[in-house]
């Protein structure tokens, strides 16, 4: 499935020729000023991933974007898809070796920034280049598509704004690796790591099997149960045609299969409440096996989001009212 806004197509409109020239000039001036003041030197890999709040937004994102593209990861602790996406972005920030900086913003603690960017669901990923905000994508996405978007971002930043990124100190990289604490390996850590690597590689079948292997030995393993529900969701939507699915769902509000597929797309796109509401309404419209299929899929989506999420609690109540 193609996540919403997984494209840099809006860059041309957003950075029209005159605006691009002005932004490029400002960026060059800012870099020259930083160099005069002794800035612009090599950074450590740790400086490529930063936490940003409203107070530091201008300094850490707007000003920094005159030196290097800043990718913003809007996330929250309760957001399970965020917990899948954020580690991938953090790893890629280090792998891209200074071509962009990753800024992580907790939306619960920074509601104003969330509103200013017009975010309707998370995870949501934006970029700021020479002070200009560009929407990248919203919701879960395969690593291959994330890489393609980042490659476009880096290319646009260099060609239109003259941003060539930061220099990363290789010695600091080695020092960081040596200083990293050794984490004890648990009985299922290798299998869980294999599942994560399979997800990163887009091998959803392999990830599903790896999580199932853990659960066969440890049925109560929370990480494996959550990972399995997320991997199965991504596996279900990967070959769907979003336009066709949504058209059928709109035309057939009582069709359980059509509504289930649309709800899967809603959730992958970060529209949690829409997904839950769609299935609760479908429960009301259906009966028998269709109704049971919708109910079970809703319970599966609860697993993806997490039992502690307040939206799950609300939807559980709504489901109970619809059933009884």
C-alpha cells in the first residue's frame, strides 16, 4: 500500500523558483555566519537524532534547517505504529551519515506544534528545508519507500537549496559504538530481532513467522503479540488498491468484507478513530457470521494500537453498546 503523501511532488509548488533562490541565499548566509562563529564543525552520530519541543523548535529545527534537512517524526508514547516507525527513522538518520537530522516531537507534550502542522493522525513525518515545511508521509510505511522519500528529500535539499548535510566525526562514531552498553540477551531476543529485521526488509511473511515462533514458546510475550498484530495488518494491506477499497466501502456500507478492508487502511494511515468507528457501525448493520468477522477484526486492531490507548477504551465501550 502507498502511504498518504509518500511523495515529494509538492516540493516544486512549495519551493517555487523565486522562493527557492531566496531560501538558498538565506541558508548560505546562515552557514557562513555559523562558520565565522566557529560552528559548522563535525558532529557525533548522537547529534543526528534529537528530541525537540515547542521552546526549541525555532533553534533546533528552523535554524538548523539552513544547514541540513530536518526530518520531523511526530509521535506519542501510546501510538503503537509510532513504535514501529521511529526506530527505522532513527537507524536511517545514522546510516545517511549527516544528510539529514531527525527531530522527534511528542505530540502529547507539544499540541501547538501538532496543530500548526495540521496533523490529523500519527505517526506523521514532515521535513523542514531552509525554513520551508514539506509533508512526507503519514502512517506506517515499508523501509524501501521511506528510503526513496529520503533520497528525494536529500536531492531536493542539495539541488534547490545548496544543503549538502553535516560532517559526522568517524572517530566519534567509533567511540559511541565502544561506549554503548551491552544489553543482556533474553531467551527470545534473537527471534524478536529477526522479526524486526524482516519488517525493515519488507519481508512481512518472515516477520509474521518469527513472531509466531516466539509466541509458540512464550504465549504471553507482549512484544511478540504486538509485533505479530502489526505485521499481519501490514501484510493484509500491502496488495490492496486503496481507491478501489474505499470506493467499495462507500458504496456498500453494510458489506462486512469491504468495511474490514477499509478499516485496515484507516489504521495503517494513522486514522485510528476512523477505523474503530467504521467497524463499530458495521457491527450495528450486520448479523451472524458477518457481524462476528467484524467484531474479531476490531479486536485485532485493538491489539495493534494497544490496550492502554484511551481510544481503544472508548471503542470497546462503543462495541459493547452495539452488541448488547
